[in-house]
C-alpha cells in the first residue's frame, strides 16, 4: 500500500520561509493527485489551507502557497508567524474515490 | 455558512459497533458538488481518512477499514452517519465529519470533532 510521506518535524524562524513537502513511498506526486493541505492546532479541528495543489481556501493569507516541487507536493509559508506553529497535513487523492492523509509535519516557529 | 456537527456515544465497548451522526446545517446535503466524509485521529497521532458518501448513497472507504465501515446518508434529515463494527481500543479517537468538494478535491468544511473511547 502506498504511503504518503511528510517530514515529521520542521522549524522556522519568525519571518522566515519554510517549505513542507508531501511525497509518495512509491512514485511521484503530480497535480493529478490534487494535493490539499490542512493546518491543525492542538485540540482543534483541522483548517483547510490549500486545495488542488495551489488554490487557497477562503480567508487563508497569501503567505501560504502550494505547488509541486520535483516529485512532491509542497506547502510554502513565507514570513512565518508565531501562530503558524501547528501540525500540517497533506492529503492526496489516489483515485477510485480514495484519499490518503500524510503523517503530518509538526512545525515549530522559534 | 455550512456547519457540521457530530454526535454519538462517547464510550463504546470492545467488539461492539461505534455509531456516529453528522448533522449538516446552513446548506444542502444533496448538492452535486460535495461528498460527505469521516476522518479520525487517535490521541497524539495523525489524521486518518475513513470514507465518504455522496447524496445518492455512493460510498468509498479506506481499504484498511472497509470490512468494518458503513457510511450512510439521510437527505431528509440532512445528516450522514458512520458505523464501525467490531471495535477495539485502537479505534479510540476523535472522529470528524467533513465536507469534500468535488470541484476542488479537498475537504472544505469540518465539524468540531467528537471523542469516542473504546473501553469496557
């Protein structure tokens, strides 16, 4: 079974830029996987950030952007702020109605 | 503004069936543009997609849970439901319902989540 991979943890300085990635244990991620990204803080429901690779959800600031970088989907945060410290999850659409979450990345802003 | 609200027992005994309902308010459950999904998250762990249902009743399930999962929809009550049979402690988690957009291939509205503990 294909696994969706994410960095377990990442850190960024306030004001800095960070790119989180979302890959496959076998194969490359393309736009055809319609990658989406979600932010979650402890005790809260996930918040939708990005759909279909690079479409920002309503109300999401433009310092969050999505793309395909090489063989992975990517979420870039530009000008990181303290309240960006969260867990970030990607989801890939595998076809046949099946979606798979990545394991999540814990982002620290320090 | 569409809102989703999960409800159901917070405690289920091992080997029994977990049953949850998600009520949709502020919008139509019958829209062609959405699937209605269930996701779960064990404490301290990541999110896991359980499955989804279309208003027509068409379903898709996580292959690892497929043998135990049933998702159904009642459009007249504007709600959809999750049943997970033969539960064990490993099914203890926060369960979320979410709306999945067929246009954007993403979940765009989430419920607040409900905690289900499997214990005797």
